């Protein structure tokens, strides 16, 4: 995905901080919390959340709160569900669920349960 085109298409100034956040999300294979970003960031927490808020307002990101009370973020590409393990709090994107409600726009579905790893233990 061309991050610079994505950000300029929304008339958002492509700062180093904004580009960094979007590149990290683009390379991630699952939703990320602030703690997941932290080792890769050169900005403070306030700057991170200011940019995240801007991206959410402009419709670039989806976010949800998990069982661990952390907020997770991902690029808004194609609507899909998330599986959150109630034992280890791992999060996986579930791409095979089709869910529609007539007259509504579904933006996020979260499924809670126990992952394969926790079931085996």
C-alpha cells in the first residue's frame, strides 16, 4: 500500500511521525496497541495519540478495545472480524466471516474465546 498517497489523498500533511505510524501499521499482520508501537517510535505518547485521533477522524484506521483494556489500531482496508483470546489476550484477524445487517454499516466485529494455543495447554 502506498502510504504517502493514502495520507495525501485525505489532505493530511505527511509528517515524519504520521508516516512512521502508518508504515508500522502497514507492515503489521494484526492490530497493534500503543505498547506494540512504542519500541519503534521516536515520538512521545501525546503525539502518537494526536495522530491516531486524526487518522480515525479521517477514516484511515479502525480501533477497538480488547479484554486487556488496551486500544488496538489497524489500517482500514477491508472489514473483517477479530478473534481475542480470553486467556492470553492474543488477537488474530479473521477474514472468512461474512456479516451484514440491512441498513447498517458494520465496521468491526470482535469474537472472544480461547485460541488454539491456550486450548492445547
